[in-house]
């Protein structure tokens, strides 16, 4: 990974930054190692100061001081990102700016279906606040207990309800952000229509903190549906999963909020690592789908009708329908504990790419063939969001070989596997980053696979808005 060079910051400027946030608003790097840790343990961050502002005005003053002094800023949200977007791994002369103290819910506008929250709000806390008003914020993922809204928006997070509600950008009606010169962009009005030029909200969402720091957002809420149906479906192949999806759409329409693909290997792995979980089928299927639908009363009957049609068409071979909230949770626990089970089992490569829906079956098969062509003993757990083409491949050493030993004996293996996944993704017309962002891990990949036109425009936008390259330098664009 490659980042811009920054000289040692002037102690006087650092003193002004500390004065801006007060004694409780900063930490020295040596006393706060948690801000430099990578969730997957692959990288180690660097920095000269951690600042924790608690107002937008403080953020603006910090950014202004850093811009004038040419000091790099690395925004820090919940620290759950897996592409090193929140870690400066080569340059210690940067300021880590954490928004964790900006965690206030500023406003709840039920008639508008909007909640205005600060960027440091934890996603699960946003869910709980919405539920108090019989509403829901329909962005959810396994890290909801620790990830923050600012990071969700900065990376345009996806999650498990993209089918019905879209990515994070589709659930945000307005933002407040501090631009690279310290200017505050105030656009929190919950407007559904606003044709007054370039959409600055969408420009900042997904920019990974390279164009500004999102400090607050107006989030779209939806009423809680009175009925929820959850089912686990055994299928023979991912191609059958797409056929199931088309059939379910015919019967359930936009009531489908999630449709997750899991492999038999993945089910076996998560039940092994989490003994309280169990395979709900009598026999381990080669593949399975986790379906969740929410809607008006009568939804359960329509789900049963849809599944009957799938059985009659030979698309599913078994099905388990949750009969209670506890059963629903036990099914979702199989899916949501899968990333941790992969980590516990020694996965050394975890991919995040997407392809067109019609290419998904071939993409999985071709990726497995490409990876096992590198080493026939490699094991692969493929899972993901079948309705949006986002499949994660988790690759493990041969059976009986530890991750540490295997990497030591094969030092190039991680890059070889990552390149294999990206090559197959590109060959099938896909994207090398589906929902986790580019960060610092994938900057070279972006340069290799993006068109010259796209890469050129990205660089022009960055240069225009952040000419001093202080905003998350080294992330997204080298």
C-alpha cells in the first residue's frame, strides 16, 4: 500500500488541535492501541495523535488547522472496516479523528419518516431508537453492535436487507459534512426531491472519508411490518437459488428483505465453531438459502404458497420455517456468525466482490477452479447476498495445516488468491469491491481493473476538493 508523505507535525499546531477538543478530547497514540488494530489482524495502523471531537464545529476547526498545516487526517468510525480504510499503515505523521463522542440522536421526525443522527451513533442503537417509535432503520449487518453510521455511509455499506431497501446511500436523505478546507456542508433537510445541481450527498457517501468527514445524517425510517416470515431452504446449487429468487419474487414481490446464500461447508463450519447452533436439516445440504420477508398480515400464507411452488418445480429439496422469534434468531445466527467462524477456522483470504446475477453460478464455479488451481488443497467457503450478486469467498489452508504455518510456507499465497478472485470477478463483468469499500487494501486493484475514464474522474474529483490530500490520504486513490 502507498500513501502520501507527511512531515512531522508542528507541535504548536498539535497543541491548537488539543485545545480545540479539551483535555478529554485527545489521546496520545501510545496510550490508545485500539485505534490502530485491524479486525482481521493483517495490518497495524500508525498516527501521532487521536482526537475525539464532540461537535461539528470542533471537527471543522480540526480540519481547518490540519489543512493549513498540511497534516493528514484519517477518519475513524467503529473500527470494523476490513480494507484498512481507517488505518494509516505507512505514515505515522497523521491525526486519527474519531467521531465516537458524536453519538447523539438529534431529531426524530416520525411524520417525515426520518431520524437525524450524528456519525458516531452505533448502528444497533439507531435500530433501538427507531423501534421505540414502531419504526425501523433497515440497514443491518453482523457488526451492527459496533459499527457506526459515519462508517456505514462513508463505505456505502450493504448488509442483509439490500434486496428491499438498497445500500446505505439509499437510506440517507441528507448529510452534514466537514469539507477538506473546514467548511461545513449543511444538507440535512429530509427532501425526497432536490434537483439543484450535483448531488453532494451521494458524492460524499461511499467516498471513504477522502472528500470530507460526514458528521451527521438524516436517515430514512420505515414502519415496522406486522408480520415477518423466515425460512431456511435446502437447494442443490447456486443456480437453483436464482430460480428460487425469481419464484419468490412472483409471490412475495418487494416483501423479500433478505435472501442469503450459504454453502454446506459454511453451515458445518459455523455449527462446529458455535456449538449452541445446529444444522436445522436432517442432512447437510450442498447449499442453502436463508429467506426473510416482512409485510402485511397474511404474509405467512403467501410464503408457504411460494415455497410450495418451489417444491413443485424441484428447486428446493427441504425447508424449515421459523415458528417463533427464537427460531428466527437461531436461523439468522447461522448466517451472522459465519464471518467469525471463518476467522476462527483460519481463513487467510476473505473476498468482497459482486457480479451480475446471471453470472453468479459460473462465477462461484470459476473462482473455486481458479483458487484450487493455485493449490488443490485449499478449502473455500462461499456465501453472500444472492439477490444482489455479492458473494464472499473465504479461503482456508489445506485440512490439518494452520494458517500461520501455511502462510509462512507460502508467503505469496494471499495475493495470489486475491488476484484470482479479482480476475474471475472482472472476467464476469463484476466489481472488485461490493460493500466493504476500497480502503488502502484495494487501491492497486482499483487501478488494475477500473477503466481509465473512471479512474481519471475519481482523481480529478479528489484533486479538486482536497488539493492538499489531507483527507484519509492513501485510501481509495493512491
